[in-house]
C-alpha cells in the first residue's frame, strides 16, 4: 500500500490541453518549458513575449475573417507626410509667385511710359489754363474752358455731405455736429423762431414732462387734471388725447417720465405717489405710512403731503419722493408696499426739516435735496444715507421754499431756484459759495423751475408777475459771463415750469393761465410740435341716432301691428327703393319716351296739341313753323276758326296800313 501511494504521488499533474505557438526557444531551462503547459504560470511574463502573442492573435483573427467574409482588410492605411518636404515645396511655390508678380508690374510700368512719350510729341499751342501744366496727363481733353475754382468745389462737397437721402428731412447729426452753431451767438442758439400754444385748462400748469424720445407731453395743474399730448397724432388744433384725474381731489405737483418712457411718475398733494403707464392707466400706488409713529424710519411710506419726486437716471425701476413729513424715500416699482430707503435731512441744530425739491445727479450716484431751512444737502447713493457727503447751509433764505434744483449736463454745476427771488449757480468742485446770484426774479409758486441748456452755456428760469407787470418772461443767463443773454415774452400770466428738450431742441413752458407754449426753430428743431402744425383740423361728422323700443303684440290687427325690427343695412336698402324717403331727384329729360316732360311734349306746341287732343302723336323734333305753314293754303280757302265770324259784317278783311303808324293823339279834355 505504501508503494502504491508513492507511485501515485510521483505521477504528472493532469493537463487540459496544450496550445503551441511558433515562439523561438529561449535559453531558459526545462522548468520554464514545463510552465507553458496546462494553465500556465501566475507570474509576470516578459514584455516582448506579450507583443508577439498579440501579433499572432491578430493574424489568426484576420485569417478567420477572410475565410468567413472574403475581406482582406477594413480600410486603407493612413498616408505618411514628411513635414520638411512640405515646407520646402511651399517656399519654392512662393518664390515662383513673387517672380510672376514682379514681371507683371514691370510690364505695366513700361506701357504708360511709351504712351507719355507719344503724347509729349504733340505740341500745345497757346497758354494753358491755370492749374495745369504740360506734364499733367491729358485725361480731360474734352473739357472746354477754364476749370472750376477749388473754392466752389469745396462748397459743393460740403453741401452734398450735409444733404441726406431725403431732401428737407432733418437729422440729429446735422443739429449736433455743425461747427456753425458753435460760432453763433448764444441768443441765436435758442429755438424761439416759432411758437405753438396748447390749452390745458384755466388753472396754473405747475407740472410738465416730456418723454425721452420726444413723442409725448404730459401736463399737470392745480385743477387736479393730467393731460396727455401725442405729437404724432395731433393736428393743428393741438388738443390732448386724454385728460384724467389720477389723484382725485389733490393738485398735481410734479410729473416725470422714466428713462425708458414706458411709465410716468405722478406726485400730488396726497401722501401717496402713483405710477401710470404711457396711456394714463394706473400701474402702482405707493403705500401710506402710519401717522401715529414718531420715527419716520419705522413707517412704510409718507405720512404727509408730497412736495416733489423724480426717477433714477439709470435704474429704471427706482424713483424718489420727498414729503412734508421731513423725509426722502426711495422706492422700487417691484415693491410699492415698502420703501427701499429713507433719508432724513436735518437742520443745523439737529431738528428735522422738510425737503421741498429733490433730484438725482446725472450719473445717479448722488441724491440732492433743497430744504425749507434754506440748505442744500447731498448723499452718496452707493452708501448708507446717514451722513451727508455735501451740505451747505443758508443757500437761500430760511423759511422759504427752494422750488427747484438742477444739475448741469456735464455734472459739474448746480442751479438752485428759491422763493426768495433768486437764482444761484454752484460749482460742485468748490461747493461752499455760489458762483453767481441772479436777483429780482419774483416767484409766486413752489414749483418755479430752473434748468440748463443742453450745451450748458445757458441757464434759464421763469418769472412770476408782480403788481403792475403785464407779461411773464422766460429769462436766459450766460453761465460763463453771468449776464442776461435774452428773454422771451411768454404770456400775460406767470411762467412756472420750463423744459428744454435736448433731443427735440424745443422749449416747453407751463403758464399760470392754463396755457402750455412750445417754442421751436424751423431749421434746428426736430419733430415734436413741427409734426402737428402741418396737419389741418377736420371736423368730425356727428350722427344722432334715436332708438325706439319695440312693443311685441302677436295678436294685434294688421292695421296696428308694428313692423319687425330689421338691421340697419336692410332698412337702408328698403328706404333706398322708396323715392320719397330716398329723396330721388326727377329723372332727366330725354328726346325719346319717358321723363316728366316727354309725356306731354318737350315743346310748347307739342304740349298744346296733346292737351287739346288734336293729335295723339307729335314729333318733337319737327319744326313747329313748318308744320303750321303747311296748312296755310287750306286755311285760306276753307277758313274754319276766325273768318266765319266776320263773314256777314266784313266779308273782305281790312287790315291797318303801315303808313298810319305813329303816336296816338292826345286825349281830349272832358267837357263839363
């Protein structure tokens, strides 16, 4: 048993097959050869041996595919490119192209030289025109006479450059880019050659707004009305297309269009500001604050009447209002139920003061307001509104309203208008003392306006009428010399609001008698009121319609039964057939049958003959004299009408001779 166990132990292990490969023999011993049989070894094999095995496997697969499908390979091999060879070939091609180009240029240069030699052989007789010489090319042989002076040519080029595609149509480039306007005196730059008058009502117009595009105008008055004017839709009658009262029984104090022109801010005597769309429909209304809270920062809105308001110049959703509760509040159109920020201006002693005018700077980074204590205070819009960035006390008289503050277009100057009869110009770079003070400018309204011209060379304001004055004026001052440039006599009332629209180059003025005037220049101004004055006013035809109720009586007698109601079209068609209701005129006279006279004859003779019944048919085209003379012989031989009556008394007719014609004898006096 022990021997059998030993025999079994020395037997070779069982193998499940052997795969033979054409691998060259290595120098390894028999142990390595034994390892290739069976399952193989679990150790690492050399890299070279792996590569050879993969190549042999791919050859076997290709042979198998070729036998089954009859395909040798699955595509063409990729081409091999030599980079150095390609670069050398490109250099050779470039050199050949340069040679051809140089040869072509040389041939072109030789041809004009030969032509010039031929032309120089021809002798020129007589003096040459000025500006030409014998060396010049004779391209203008057909031109007769001296050439056009260069001055005229330059003028023609300028006029051609100024003309656009359409003759007579203005463009913004012509208005803004002309050098001639810069050389004009300041009074000539004011567009006041023509004026148009628009009637808002009978009360003072204290609010004006023109949208940025210049297509619409909005006016507000102390009679609670807001009127909208569309320049493209108006005619020469200059009537507004809509008038409404957005704030009921509160006077309108300020109006302003947003930067995009899609909405308008309405500031009234109420504590809540409203935003309307372009057509006058309400978009939102700000919330009213709690009147019983002392700290105005804890309330959500204003608690007293508003004084002024304006939109942010760059953020289209933000606007600002100031009120008599002593605060300025910033709002967002997305959230009208809660203010965005509260600003509380203070007096010199720390007490609150009421802001009467507010505005944003041109870049929108500064908030400025004029207060009832005569101060002008400013805050940085990018920071918390706690401390002022600039504050000047006693800018105007204390306890008097600052009716308007306005930034220049460049943003370096500020103009302030107060009810202390002054207009002041400030330099924001040295905001301590005013540059100049214009006095004797009486102001009766809290909304009297002041503003700069679009080029910042002029500042203008309105003047209210004092006792003894007849005409209100709009006065313009030079911002450099501080002298009065000119003034415009507006109307026989106060001048309150004034806007110089930079895009239209037109001036709109609101007056105390309810009149709004627009001043423009026929050449320098664009659109706006110029669109209206050329349209004639047409009266609208009014139609009065009386509607009658129908009483339905199904069992009524036909005599008393009413006709069924029909549509207006069918009723009109039925009335058209009735000659009485349609007022049909008499039919025309014709030579044939028909007509009102043809039935009885178109001539007097035919009328008499037909009415007497002598003939049923009368030819109207026959000459009546010939028809009568046709019976003259028969009437003489056989008289029928007159001759038988005188047959016994006067058988021979005796007619009066022509010699006895003359004046009759005078009547004999009656014998007594």
